[in-house]
C-alpha cells in the first residue's frame, strides 16, 4: 500500500501560490510548516483584530478562544515589535507552573514552545499569524530554525496579502447578492472601512432627500458621501462586531439598526451588518435600505395583518431570516434543528402570503415602523 509522500518546502510553496480559497491556503501553510520545522501543532489565524482571527484553522484543541487571545504571549510581540517577521514565544514568555497561560493551555494541551510567522498589511496593521507549537520533548526553536522561518516569511506574507485582497473583492460580491435578494429597496453598500462601494440610482436620490426637506431637496445639489448619522450607525455595528470577535462571543451582537431621517420627511433606513459565509476570511460589510410610508404596498399591508398569527418561534426565525441569516446560522443561533427551521419558515411564508424570504426584510421593516 503506497504512502502519501511527505511535503517538501518547495512543493508547499507552489501549493501556497496556487491557493485561491482560505481552506486551500490552510492546507498549503500546514504542509509548509510540516516541511520546514518539527511541530506538535500548527495554527493559522487570518486576518486579526489584535490577536483574534476571523479565520482560524489549527491542529491543536480549540476551546475558550477568547481567553486564549487575552493571555497569549504573542500580544507582547505584536505590541512591542510592529513589523516583526518571526516571533519565538520563549523570547517574551517563560512557561511557569501556576501561570494562567501555562495552567489553562500549555499543560493541558501538551505544548511548551512556539514560533510564529507574523503577517502585516501594507499600512502596518497586524493581519495574522502562522505558528508551529512544540512539546517539551521536541524542545525550543533554535536561532538557526528561526532564521530559516524568516527566509520563508516574504513569500508567505505576500501570499497572505494576495488572499486577503481576493477575499475583500469577494466581500463586495457577497454583500451585493445579499442586497439584491433580500432588499428590493433603494440600497447602499458600505465597506468595512466605511466607504460607499455601491449605490443604485434610487438610493442616490434618497440619500439627498434624507438630508433635506422636500423644498430644499428640490433646490439644492446632491452632496457626495454618506450622511453622518448613517455612517455613525455603521460604526456602531462595526464596533459591536469587533468586540464580539475579541471576546469570541456573538450571542448579544446587534446586526441591524434603524434610523429616521432628520429632515422629518417620513424616510427611514435600516442599516444591516452582513457577515461572510462560514469558512471565509471576509470582513463584514454594511447594507443600508431606505423606506417611506408610500412604499407600503398591498402585499405589505396584507402581511402585516397576518404577522400576529405567527407563533413566537416562527416570529424569531422570521426576524433572523429577514436580517440575512441562512438556515444553518438560524439553527445555530436558536439551538434548533435545520428541519425545524425549514418547517417554521414554510409556515411563515404561508401565513404572510409570500413565497420567498426576499420579501421578509421589507415586510418586517414596515412592521417596525
């Protein structure tokens, strides 16, 4: 029976350059670390808020990730040596019985030493790590081994930045698809950096009306950019999501905010946080949809009259579906089975007199008004 050949550094680097998805990237970097140095575990985290990654793959046990991020010695290396390409844990931390990091992670998981390739964006932000962890028996990383990892860093760092640029481009596509399917309204897509990446003609006109009453809107020229109150709403959602990542706790995360136009013209807006599909490294984006009383069409009126007929479970599932969550995410959030979620959604559609989840967002938005 033939055995799969062990990877070489050269073959792993070729696979790294060919990787176009985060999972392919993980497989390539795992093979690279296996070939480059002895290790007990391998960890890949991309990109990061501080030390906390959005996309985490590892061969080590994963538990209490938020606590691990708080205690990890890598925090000190990032804070004191921006731009550092390789960090050896023993240069910043001495494993000592009684120390929380030692007692909670090193000893239970059977490792004592670590070396990490650190990745940085062009603007100097820390964006991730690829680490090899060793047991006591394997011993610490030597100066020669750290130097060898350093020679790999330029190629891996370039591949990391290439992957994240691809993922950022995919983020706009994911958000656009979400918008077109879930919100048949004037829409604006805002990037993680709070820049407008897409707006349709109806939304451009609506943003102008958002700032001014009817008479002023007719007289004044439209101003570029997002109104301050809508940008502030995006920032609030962004800060909440960043805190959830830092704590590794999304249970209380707010994913939407409603705002009313300061011009008192009847316009309202819903700002939604759109998260990436599982297994992607994308930052969230924001979708802003606008509505006014005149948009309550016959379907909306009928549906609002039927909303009271929904059971509490159906109502909870309808709200999450309207916010853009897929069935798997809803099942996880509410601790229900996929089949239960599908059954409740079918009942929601029947009771509201609609045929697709694309109509849920405007219907529920109208109800909140």
